[in-house]
């Protein structure tokens, strides 16, 4: 089953998504901040990164740009998960290389479908 890295500072959301994904058979790695997320991305070879925009040490945009520019696997699908729904942040996320957005609060079925679609799409 695919491996998903969840980079989310809110423990409740991190654990909820982790539980849902594990129940569906995904392998899950968890990071509470950007630095840990980038370390796990580099060391753990996730198949997909689910990334919060608002982290205590850096933004999700910075992490996404780092993945796209520095690798080691710049084609890894990145889904941004955020409460922000304004046009500007969505556009900025897509411009920095995100593959899709999931807006909080989300329906679990929507999250699972977006993850599945991102994993099945041709990679960069």
C-alpha cells in the first residue's frame, strides 16, 4: 500500500487522518512541523505528502517549494490541506507545485478520493 506523509501541527487532525488512512491500508508517517516533515520526506520516501499550510516553523508553501526544487523525489504528489479558502492562497499553493487542495473541515470520503486520484495521476 502507498506511504503517506502527514505534515500537520494540530494533533487531533493528524491523528484523525492517520487513523483513517491506516484503516484503509496506507502506511503513514507523521510530522508536527515543517522541519520534521522535510526530514521524513527525505528519509522515508513517501508516495504522497499531505501538507498543512500553517505550521509553527515554516509555511506549507515553503515545504512544497523545497520538495519541488530540492527533491530527492520532486515528483511526489503534494496535497495541501488548509482551512483557507480564498483564491490567492489556493493559487499560490498550485503555483508552488501542489497537486491539489483539501479544505478543512473535509469529508473523509473526499480526502480519500483526492489522495487516490493524486497517487494514480502521472507524476511530474
